[in-house]
């Protein structure tokens, strides 16, 4: 009986109230592009102030880049990942937690030692796998969020926090001088 009590204590889920009902992770790299319109605008103002030719070109570039940046934020880059207590929506495809299996994060290491992290999970149609680097979230934080939202859906499931694993290691890249398509990764 003593071990049964300790098993129940281990499986008890403590919700984290600091995590909202839903989290939307967007492609974070697009926000870096907002600096270019600002830089062009500043350069055009400086050139105009000192009456140097070319201010109009930088102002035009600032307007074009600013418009492209605005349109990119609103139209071209939809939310990449939405997680809530009902399921996961990735790249527009919704999957309920009851259908999600074996979610984990893995990383690939290139020959320079740089790691690229991927979220992987099974669903009835196969396996989803996509890079999480552009989402602007640390892999450990994403693992914790996956755990919390899944447990909110079924607090009695007694699942562990998803793992971060080295799935495979890239040995060569396409740009390697000795690259052969017949070499295995």
C-alpha cells in the first residue's frame, strides 16, 4: 500500500497559473526586418538635413521596406504554432491532444557544432516535424509548455515532460568539397 500512495503522489499534476490558456508562437525572425526601414529613414533624414544627394532614394527604400514589413507581419507570416489545452495547431493544421503521440524535441548538429532544434509529434496522418528556431522560444520552455497544456487536457495521464534528444548528427553539408550524395548522414 505504501508504494501505491507514492505512485499517486508522483502522478499528481500541479498546474502553472503563470501560463495562459493559449500561447501563440510566431515566426520571430520577421521582427528583425523592421530595423531596415528605420535605418533607411534615419539615413534619408541625415542626407536631407545635410543637403546630400540620394536622400530621396533612402526615403523611398524606407517606405517600400516599411510597407513590406507591415504586410509581412499581417499577411505573409501566419502563426507558426498555437498550443492550448485542447491541442496543437502547427502551420494551420489542428491536432487534438487525444490524437497527438510521442511529442519531443530533437536537434541536429552540423559540422560547425551549431544545433537546429525541431518539434516532432505523431498524429493520425503521420508525423509532424518542423524547426522551432524561428519561433523565438527555448527548447526547454517549449517542452514545459507541451507538458502543461497536455496535462491540462487530461490531468490523470501522468505523462512526463517531453525530452530534448540528439536524434542524429549531420556529418557533412552540401557545401562540403568532399560531399557525395551517397554518403549517409
